[in-house]
């Protein structure tokens, strides 16, 4: 009888021990599962989107102002220093001087046609260039009743600078464009193609 009681006590003890071990295992497994679920809920910082938005009204105004500034620069006179003398020439005067440089001995009608302006307008340009002594007028060797234009010495000096004048004027602007990567340049080109296309569409609908 004593042996039977002892064996029963041992069986009960072993049962309790096995239950404790099972509980420990379950707790450990639950802890592991809990850790994994917490990790899965965490969001990487890189995936968080910025909350700051773009002010399109400010961007649009900036683009328009930049276009206006560019146009204003194009119509302003440019300064040229020749033989210790400074000349200030408007774009229309530079066009006339450039054309006379390319076609020495050109007459007033031919000059107006090549530039694409009226004879009265080109007459004003040539009068200013004559006052500044950058061009000379002579009688045509072909028709004595006709007057033709040639460049003076200072006019020839300015004419030789014209190829670089535009790039020199916009050098700061060109530096910005040259600093862009190929990808940035392509993206910018694509954006302005779309803008140009939409502006043409608006113009057609007016």
C-alpha cells in the first residue's frame, strides 16, 4: 500500500512538472510571436512621405517673372568698348550692323527685307548707326542713285564681337543650365515641352 501511495505521488509530481514545462514553452512561443508582430508593424523612416506641399501659385509666378526678365534683357541695349570708346547699341541696331557686316554694300531695301522690318524702321536704325560712326554710306558702284552701307573700322570691331556677345551676356544663366545633370536636363526639357504645348493650345483657343 505504501509503495502504491509513493508511486501515485510520483505520478502527480511528474504530471505537475510536465504541465509547468508546457506552460513555459507556451509562454516562450507567445513572446517570440509577440516580438515578430511588433517588428512587422514598424515602418521604415525612408518610406515616410514629406508633408510639405508645393505652392504652385508661387512657382507659376516665378516662371512668368523669369520669362519677362528674359524678354526685358533681350530688348535692352548692349555696351561695346572699342578704341577707348563705349557704344550702347539696341538689338535692332545690332541686327542692322550684323547684316551690313555679312553683306557689305547692301542697300536700304535689301537690308529691310533681310531683317524683316519696314524701310522706315531700318532707316531709323541706319541713321543711328551713322550718327555713331559705326557704318558708312556710299553711292552704289552699280547705280549712282542708290546708297549702300558698309562698316566703319569701329563697326567692324563690334561686328567681330557679335558671335560671342549673346553667350557672354547670358553667361550666368548658362552656368546654371550647365550645372544640371543629364537626368535633370531631360526632366526640365520634358516639363517645358509640356508647358509650351499647353500655352500654344491656350493661344489657339483665344
